[in-house]
C-alpha cells in the first residue's frame, strides 16, 4: 500500500525556536542544518513516533515498542520500514524527507556486520534508538518555507488514515506553538577531563604507525574521550543551542531519547545520502586545520592543508575505501568521484572533503547501503576490518554513538545521514565528547594529539569549559 501524505504549508520560522517547546519530550528530535549553505538546506522536527526500535549494547537485543524481536538491528530496521510506503511528492519544491525513521546507530554495531573483537563495556544505554514518525515539520532554509507533513500511518484504511493525518498534524502544530520551558540556557562552566594524557595518546599513535610500517594497515582513525559533569543549572537543549552558536554545522541534531540520554551533535560530515530514485552520495572528511586569527593566517592555514601530501593521501585512502563499500550495492560502472580533496571551511576548522557518488541497484534498498558501508570509512581506516581491530586495541572505551550515524530514512526509500562527530552525549549527569583523526605513516604523534584538541574545543566552549589534560 502506498500513501500520499497530507501537507500543510505553515509560516517559516527558525527551526530551533520552533522546536524549543518540544525539547523536553522523550523521542523528540531536531535535525538541524544550523550552518546554511554547504550541504545544509533542510531542517526537520519530529515527536511522538508510532513505533520505536531500540537495541541494547552487546550482546545486542532488539525490541520494537518494548517487544523483543530476535532480529539483528539492521534487519529489524528493514522489517519495520518495509511495512510502510509513502509516495514521493510530485512537487519538487518540497523537502526530500516526508516521514519515516529517524534515529542513530552506534559505532559498535559494525560488529553485527563483520567478525570483530567483543566490544568494550558500553557507557551508554542504547546502541540504536529509532522512531517511526508519521508527522513531521519540515523547513527549507534556502527558500524560507515550512510545512507540516502527516501521513496518517500506521492506519491503512483510507478514511481513518486521512482522519489520523489531520489530527496528528493539528496536535503537532499545537505542541510547537506551546510554551517553552523557562530553563533553556547552558549556564555555568564545566571542567572537562581527558581520558588520555598527551604521552599516552602519542604512544598509541606511535604503535599505530608501527602497524602501518609493518604492512598491517594503511590508516586508522584514532580518538580520545573527554568527560564532564552536567552543570546543575544546565539543560541538554540549552547546551545544544550554545554548541550550534559556537560551531554551526550542516548536520546538527538534537535527540531526546529519555532516561536522561541525549545526543547533541554539530557534525559537518555526510555519511550516506540516497534519493528515492537511487542516487547515492557520500562526503568523507579527511584533513583538518584550525581557522586563523587573521585573514592572512586563515589563508595560510587553508593553503597549507590543500598542499599537504599527508592529508591528501589520508583522504585518498578513504575515498578508495568508500568507493569499494558502495560498489557492493551500486550498478557496475556508476561509482564516480566528482570532487577529490576539495577545501571546505567551517567556523572553527578547514577540512578536505571528497564526494563519491553512485547509483543503487534496483534490487537493493537503503538498508543494504547501510550494511555495505557501516561504519563510515572516514572514522575507521583502511583496510577497514583490521583498522577497526587496531582501534579496539588502542582506544580505552566503547565509542557508542560517537562515529556511528544519525540518520533519517524515508518511507519512500530516500535517506540522509551524518557521521556522528563533533558531538556531546549526555547520559544522566555525565557529558561525553570524543575527537581524533586519521593516523598514517607520516603522522606526527604530537600534531595528532593537537588535532584532537582542535576538534573538541568547540564542544567544550559550548559550556565555557576548561580542559584538564
């Protein structure tokens, strides 16, 4: 059964302001292109899903609406999404997401797809949380237009479905126009603690380089964790707003999963995008420099990045890996690299970004694409499996949502997703952030340590945080 959604144009407003009255609701999500331009054009609000899929950390138990399924996370997601079909809207001016699944997958779920070491003990309650949303608010930031889009699913009888679609749209509008909680700021200051000393971090980089020299791998993405206590007067959504002010990004996201578990992301990196007609794009980031304090220094740093043989080689290795990953589900000969090591500048850093495209085979779905490429090559290394084994050896903690993906997956077969970097995770009263970079033969251990600090500083600044290293 295919369904045409019920669409109501509404006055355009700032998506973050529109979401504020909903922020405290469990399973409320904001997918927010807080950095307009680049790849950021659309933002989405969703609340009160009609189905929820959750997966506990290893040994991975999946439930749907709290009922065990016996399926692995990817198959559970496939089975739930395939039950519902939405017609892609005929109007090209509408956003690409018109309803479906929104959630996250933790990095460790790569162990479902490949034979990998048993994950370390998880620091988070879930390795996957996904809601199936029949009603959303969508914003086109470029055209400054907005819509409530409501499908009426899971009702399948036409009259009942239309009645539900209208009622759900009305409820969503009422919630969005309600009063916000008074405490929306991120007051106070946090003292962040680094999990690794500079000496320990640099020793791990040295050992990864030894694995490269021995021919074991070409590259591994190594990171370290930072933690702090949530200030008593702060709330997660207030921290998110501060984060996006400090470090706006095209794939920002705020996700309230209840039980005091929140994801506050300012990710600059697209993982996988696929349109309803099967066009695939991935945009790996490899290569980073801080922004300069003067225009002259800024240009000098960006030119240094563009001319860096080490950073270009690092990026090229991941492009080759991703070409291989998506080729598993693409039409032969359709995979191309229209941009190789292009410079993209963000408020706090310069990056080298490549673009890899392809055409999904007709018998494959967005879940097949996820299975082929998860976790993203830019945060694993090459060859992928051995790099992940070395990451497991060197990193002290399970990554959890870090370096996994935040995504939407439409009931029309489209999907977009980010690599979950530049992100704060709030678990109870504990905040966790993580940052690192790709290690290659030419990596300098002290410079790699400094790069991890460059990447994490905007997160710490969201709470005017100090860093205890």
